[in-house]
C-alpha cells in the first residue's frame, strides 16, 4: 500500500506581520461590535421591555371585567341537557 501525503507547496507566500496584524484588528473589531450589541441590549432594550411589561400588566389589571348579574340566593346556575327516552 502506498501513502500519499499532501504538503503545501513551497511557492506559497509566507505569512508576514501585516496579515497577523490584520487578523488581530479584525478580531478586535468583531469583539468591539459584539460588546456594543450586548450593551445596547442590556442598557436600552431590556429596560424598555421590562417597563412595557409592567405597563401592560397594570393596564390589564385595571381593566374592569364585564358586569355579570348577581345570582339570587339559593339559585345555582348550570348548563344541562335534556335527554328524552323513547321506548
């Protein structure tokens, strides 16, 4: 059995200090963008969502339910079905 190893050709340009610096700058830029997104989410979006939830909860609690007539004493309201028996 014969094994073939694929090796990079020696004609490829070597990595210079600029490519390393460019990758480092891109990584720092991505980290800064992620930090901005997280901070905006926690500082702006989360408080707005919490305040909106509190306002909605208060609005729904204060809204009065539809008035139901009070049942008379001793009267039980129920639904029933009449089944006729045919012989």
